[in-house]
C-alpha cells in the first residue's frame, strides 16, 4: 500500500530538536536510525510566516492553500517569508509528518519531511512487497553535504534485536499522554492535550 495518498502524490514529485527528528539537523556524513510508528503519515502543506522583528512560525494546511487562505491564517502579525532571492514569497511546500521511535533519544519523536526525495523514497519502499509492513522495519536516514549541495539517503534495515518492547512501551506511553499528530495543523503541541 502506498505511503503517500494518491490525492497528494503529485505534490511530492518533481522539482532534531525536542520531540522532532529533523533531517536538516543531521550533521553532514551522519545518520539516524528510527522505526515508524504509523504507516499513514499526516499530509499537509506548509509555508513560513515572519513577524516584523524576524520571528518565524510555520503555518500548516490540510489542503493546498490559496494566497487568501494563507493571509487569513497568518493574520496581521505575520507575513509570508521571502524566497532566497528576496523577490517573492517562498512557495508553499507539501510535507508529511509521522511519529517515529528514535534510537538516538530512545523516545517517540515526530519526523517531518519536506524533502521530496525522502518522501518519494519512503513511498517507493512502502510499495515493495518485501516491506509491506513498514512498522516491522527500522530505517536509516543519512545526510551528505550542506546548503544547496545537501543529499539525503533513506534505507530500510532489519529491526534492531531486542528493540520491539522498548518501541511498544514508548509508543503506548506517548499515546497515553495524549499524543495526537493532527495538532500540528492547529499549531498546538502534538505530544499532549492542551
């Protein structure tokens, strides 16, 4: 079964801090190992807003937003962040978020992916018969290079021996504490109810 819905497949093609596993925070030449905790990621569209004093904040939408939708959500305090050239607002990007068990932190984290190459690789793996149960495998996410020269890699790996009980315990504790990834869409804390 595909990891990315047919509805958003075209958005993913073409051109870690706290409770988050962030690919861009991996050191060049490094990698992280994780286990997926859900085989249905939260799919959304994201753009960044900026205040007059430079404070930034992500704005997420369940559907591809119009410029009017973005302006309404940002209100008067935020304006869209500009592209690298400073000539136009940054484009809205398709992204996914999925709960994972991070071996580095021995805890549940949220992995958000906006990199199309990683989204497509995970989707490709999900459609291979050998990996039909994505939740039974570990994954290793690697990074090489910096800035515009960054390249990511993602490969499945057999589950670490003896890790399944720790994964299940961490996931049960997170859900018992009120974990709900859909709160990312409202700007609330996905790790606990307000």
